C-alpha cells in the first residue's frame, strides 16, 4: 500500500498549482434565474476555487493554469485572480468579436427552503475546452518548484483534449516530485455533452487520469459513476453514514494501487438552507471521521472545494491526518456561510471551528 509522501517546503515558488477552467457564475440570489433583474458575478472554477482558498484563507503560495480570452470578461476574471493572490499561467486566446472563443458562464440561483437551487451551463465555444497537450511548458513551470498539483473531473469533461492535458501535467508533476490530487466531480450533463460521451466514456477517461493520482476526492457516487467501482453492499443509515463510502475503498485500492488517500464530504440536505455536514478521510490504510454539524446555508456552491483546500493545507503544513480532515471539514462548512464560490474566512476562524468553536459573538 503506498504512503503519501510530502516533501518539506524548501522555498518553492508555489505550494500548489491547479489546472482547470475559469468561469463566471451569474447569481441572482434567491430569485429564480428567469425572474431576476440583476445578477451578482462570481469568478469560479472547481480547480481555481481550491487555489484561491489556499491563498486567501491559508496564506499558501497558489497558482492556476488555465485559458484566458483577451476581451473584457477575460480581463475581469484575470483581475479577480490577481486580487485573490493566485499567480497565473494562461494560454491566451483572441475573441473574434462575435462568436468567441468565450469564457464559460455558469448560471446558478440559490433556491430557498423547499425550493432547490438551479444550475445550468453556457459553455458554448469555451476557450478552456480548446486546451490540449502542449498548451503549457510544464517542465519550465515545475522547474520553479511546486509541492502539490491538482485538477478535476469538470475540466476533464470539457473536451477530448482536456483530459489528455491533465495526464500530461500529472506526469510532469510526478517527475518533479509533487503530490498529485484529483477531484472526480462527476457531472453527467458535461459527460453527456461531448462526442461519444456518457458514463462509459467518463469511466474510461477518468480511469486513465486516476492511474496518476495520489490523493483522490470524491464520494461513493463519484467513485461508482465516474470510475465504475462498487464495494460490498452496505446499508447506509443516512447520507452522513460513511460506510457506503468506506466500502468502496478496497475497490479503489485494487483498481488504482498508487492512490494513498481518498476523501469526501458527507452531506444530508434537509432543505436548501439546512444541511447536516461531516467528512471522511482514508489515508495510508486508516480511516478518519470528522464531527457532524448543522449548517444554515447561505450559498452552497464551493463547499466541496473549500473542504479540499482545508484538507490540502493541513497535509502540506504537516498536520496529522485527523487535524487535516477537521480543517477541511471546518473550512467547507464556513464557506457555505458566504456569498460566492471562494472563502472569506480567516485561518484563525477555521482553526477555532475545527477545535469545536461556536457561533457566539466575538467581542
């Protein structure tokens, strides 16, 4: 069984590098999308969110590799990336003034109470889908020193070339001695939209990617639908019961023997604004369980990326597996109390909540 090997910091340029698409999320709040007269714009992207969280909340040196279109929306996105302290490596594209290529849009209202949130994509002619092997000089990027490389299943599903780029980057990361992580983030809509897509195609592509991974993020549904893995039949008492997730770990170990860690959030949705929340980590053959808490959710988008950021920070900073898991759990919980997709929390707040802090007023 492989052990997760993290080299100590020796002055690398980046603690963390993410590869993925940058998007704008248009958010009308609790008003349904079709009825709204105004929308708040958030800069987002599953992989970028982790980098922004690590920079903003945890003070780590984070970077993102992505596509950027040289037009006003692209410039807006680039300014937000800079403001969040995330260094960028862009493959740049010119806009033709009419059809693109474009920076993708995600439309997402928050729902309220018994009314669920609604999410849909406008990823037509997306610049990030045009990225392919050779789009970045990985040898030059990794020569500057990077401790952790991360990508995800949303980016892998954008086109036939983005998954190949992920594999190219992961192989360069391993050559440079970086830890490699991947968030399965299985999205059926995206996989069904590409030529020859669907679940079978997703499992084939994601399987090839995960062969290069050290740390995998994904729940039992991601593992089953994204990788085609099935563990022993386990009757889960609730969404917070980790048995269904842990039952698939043996299948993960057999199918992907280089994986040293698998982690996921556990969430029971009682209403749009009321969730029960926990998390679980399997690392170096041992399982760890986070506490359970009740969330009064303001905006649920990005909670999983918040969890991943806290977990990665804990592991990179030498915390124990249990401490690292609790930091991820605490940060993901706090992130759901803010608008937008990335963290407004401080490290002190995350650590206090991870130790069992409360929402009592701070004077």
